[in-house]
C-alpha cells in the first residue's frame, strides 16, 4: 500500500509540475510579435450549429455581417437541428443562409460533420469558422483568420471572452475559468511555440485540414477530440488573441456542474481512444494532448496520498483539537489565494470593479467543486448531450466594462 500511495503521489506531482512550468514559462517568455496584417483574400464560411436558438442567433449573425472584411469573401451558415422554435426563420431574417443536415443529430459534432461535408463539396472556401449561436464576434475576427492562414497556420483558436461576467458568482467563475484558459493555457503555449487547443467556439479550420482529416469526432468534447486529431496528423494550432468571441455563461450552478461533467466525460472518452496513439507519436503537441486527457484521472489519483496523509494525521488532530484551527487557517489561505487569482484575471481583462466581487469570491468554490464532478464522471456512464438554453439577448460588454 505505501508503494501505491507513493506512485500516486509522484504521478500527481509530475502532472502538476508540467502544467505549472508550461503556464509560468509562457508568462515569463516574451510575447511573440503579432501576425502581420495582410490584404483580405481568403474566402471564409462561418458555421453556426443552432438548436432552439431563435432568441440569440440573430445578434450573432449581425455581428458577423458587421465584420471589417470584404462582404464578398465570406458567407454565414446557420445549421438548425432538432429545433422546436423558429431558429431557422430568425437566422434567415438576420441575413444568414440555412444549411440543413440530414441524419440523426446527437451532439454538436454530428452537426459539424454534416456541415463540413456539404461545404467542402462546394469547393469555394479556404477556411471555416465555428461559432456557438449565443456568441458575439469582434469586427476583425475574419481579418485575423485571413492573416493566420497567410502566415501558414491551418487551424487557429480565437480568444474566448464572456458576455456576462457580472450576473452572479457562477457566471463570474465560469468567465474567470475561460480567461484562465485563454491567458495561461493557449497564450502560454503560443509563446513557447507549442500547439494551442481548440476551445469549443471561435476557432478556424482550413479547407485543407478538413479534407485531410474530416470531422470524425465521436466524443462529448468534439473540440478537444479534433485538437488530438490535429496533433496526430502534424497540424499545429495557432493562437488569435486579437480575435475575440463573447460567450454567454450560465448563471445556474446545476447547469455549470452538468457542463463540467460533460467536459470530464468527453475527456475520459478521448483518453481511452487517443492517449496510446498520442504517446506513440513522439511530438510535443501529442504529449500535451495526452497530458490533458489524463488530467482528470491524475487529479483523482492525487487524492490517494492526500487522503492517506489525512488519515495518518487524524489521531494527532483528535488528541490535539486546538490544532484543527491550523487546518481551518490553511483552508482560509487557500480560499484567499484562489480569490486573488480570480481578481488578477478580472484585472487583466479590465473588468475589476465592485460588480466582480461575486465572481471573485465564488471562484474558489467553483474550483473545489470540480473534484467531486470529476469523480462522479469517472464512476458513471457518459451523459447524453443536453442543450443549454439561451433565452436572453445579451450584448457584448463595453470597452473597459
């Protein structure tokens, strides 16, 4: 048993060190020069999967039509699926085209597979950009895509920002999490010359890559699965920090838990399917994806030495009850450190004000609850994909808001 505990401790420590080093090194490394702006020449198709999104899809289409990019060089396709509202009418009214996908649609990956199949058959687009129906998009998003393609990046991820970080502590914590993923995950990898990871929405895939790989995803996390496929095929994913998309975060703690359970379940599906192949590839991008897929399991494994240590110390604390105060103080220190991290993220986004307080003080709770969610996902079958309802027409935040 001591050997098992030691092995678990070593694995968990190595995993933690890997992410600490890559994140901190990325922060310390000098920021790379921005991709040079080039004349617009790439033809782009925006793909918007939409299930009962009539309340929000129109605003996204409007923000895409307002792109600072020649209108003749891009088209907007909304892909309604399993709708019981007037999503299609709302999309057409806003100025989008409607693309219909045949066959059973169980998740977003199925929608994208059908959409890519039809659009590549047209043979007119250089790249495809994928957005969620509740997003809003910065005016130079397509220009950034054009520049990345001309710079030699066949796949790229934009900066995932938040529309509603001040609604309550849940939306604030979710916002801080995605800022963390953008700033300390993808930004760090870009500075280190590593491949970035796709993040669900606001990403670009070239026609070349779609034709070479297809969109053959089967997990609950189609974005991470496609990132793994890019690594296996040797495609480096670029980073577009100036290409922002604004995403609506849930205000429901229950829905947040459902989302995170789906993410964990999808990551575990990918771990079983791809980790052996990724480790055989012997590339940094493949190793990085393997580490990500194993992360949830390694976090749980890290509990073994922690629980073992706690049980070993239990008699000591029972015989010295006043020392329980030390544990409480340690918990308070952890809580404050996490709050400080959340505050720094808000500050980096120029959103640090009194309305940020719920998100900052709720951030440690958001992080701690991820562990039982991971454990539950490991012990139960993968959930079915469920739509997250978007019924509010939220605009993008004002500059400095």
